């Protein structure tokens, strides 16, 4: 057992693995065809305690630490059942509500998120902004006891299924990043419309949508935290999101390494096992070494996060190296599978395709390098 994990974490893993192998994996290919995961599976996950494990008991959660969230991310990555947007829902959206919503709104929304009745999404990216969050144009204008919101978002994970979205908006259009606020909007609010589900290169079962807001009126009580503090809230929460991406990357690599080793042990070419060729052994040895090093670093970042000590720079390092190595090593593993690696019936090919976006979302690799560099170039 890894030092960062406890017996409770591993018991939770056993239960979750059984759930994923029996209730998710057999149906995932069909969900890839339809482009989203049915809401019913979210409710089943909620019934079994696999959603929002960190939500406090007062709001229906288990009040667990981030280690339980990491277990969910690892097991989803191990099976490559990438349609499940649980991380976005549980470890990104729910914390914003837990930390910044009013007590009334916490009691209204969080129990439904824990049960899977209410699926969460985060609305940051717009057609012309991407990683440049401070340049968003979606605006919220105060009108008495309401905000009136207009604009659009794109590339929104869980956008098709979402029942609630935490939306980044401009409440002071002339203030740049100092004019951004976070406001929660519920599905069914007049003027809030869901657009088309986007067809991506990978992650075909993970619903990703455009969202539109046409003079949507929401109560001021839906504001999360203080007005014009949204950018700082997002920057604080992004360290956990980036750690989760790194956790996913290393778990995927470990699983795909095992798949590739098994394939090269059983597959023959020119009368020999693939694993007996020097190139195969060297590629596998290199992959094993990188994965072991990455696992040690990510687990150390996980330990720091559990102790409340993870810095933005370390989180960016984990995300950068995890996703970059994932891209390189999965490409090598696919190559060792030959033509079969390019077939969707082999999981390594699907994992290779699904992993490409990891170097983009949660902040691109280029943005991660900027964050890391600022840590050692800023003035004392």
C-alpha cells in the first residue's frame, strides 16, 4: 500500500472498482456512441457514496479528505472510463459551493450533488478566451435583488447533463481579472440554454457542450463569495484541479503499462515474443522508470495537499510532467501494439487519444511553465 493512502482509502477503492467494473465498463462503449453518460449512472454512483466524498456531513457528504477523491480519479483512469465527469462535479464544482455559497444555498444544492440528482459544471472557457480567463466577456449586471447575465461558454464538461453551473462572469467589465465574479445558475432558469454537444477527438462519452445565457436573472444569493473576487477564488482552486489531472495521468500510465507488458509477453513476431526484442525491452524499461518517478512525485504532491501545503507551482509541475509524459509514453505503448494499438477495441489506443486534451485543459502546458517560472523569477 502506498504511504499516502490509508486502509480506509483502499477499502473505498475496492468498493469503487467493483462498481466501475460491473455498472460502468460494460456500457461505456455504448455511451461513447451516444456522446454522454446517462444521468441514472450518476444517481447510482451517488447511492453508493462515490460522488462528492469531501462534502461535509452537514450537507449529506461523508466529510472525507482529498485522498478519497484521488481514489475515484485513479480508478476511472485505470479502466479508461473517461465518460464519467465525476472529478469536475465532485472535486471542482462542489468545493466552490462548499466554500463560497451561502448557508441556504449549500443546504439546497450540496445534498443533491452528493446523491447525483444535481450534476455540476464549471463555466470558464469562452469561444475567444481559452486559458486567458481575465478576458472573458460574459457579464452580470446587478438589477436590484438579481443579477442579469448574458454571454456564452464553450468546451463545458458535463454541460449537457448539468443541473447547476458555477459561472465565471464579469461584474466590473473594466477591471480585468479584478472584475470577475462567480455565480451559480440552475438548469431551467429562463434564458439559460444548452447548445450542441461538441464532437471531440477523444473522450467521446464525456459530454462537452456550448452554453448560452440571454438575460438570465438569478438572485444575488447565487453569488459565490464576494463580488469581483472570482478570479482569486479560481486561482486558489486550480491547484487541486491540476493535481487531480496529474493523479489521472500517472494512474492511466500504470494501467496502460500493464496492458502493454501483457501484450508484448503474449504477441510474437519473427518467431519471438515482442518483449524479447531489445527495442521493446528498452521502451518498457524507460516507461517503467518514468512512471515510477512520476508516481513518487505525484504522491508527494498529494501528501502536501492533504496537509494543506501544496503550492501552485508544485501543482503546475505535477500537471505539466504528468500530462507531457502521458502523451509521450502512451505513444510508445501504442507503437508496441503495432496496428492493433490503433484499433478502438484495444484500450491503449483509446487512452492515447483521450489523453491528448490533458495537456490543454486545466491550463495548457505553456501556462504551467509560466506559473512554474514565476515561482523562481519573482522579486524577493
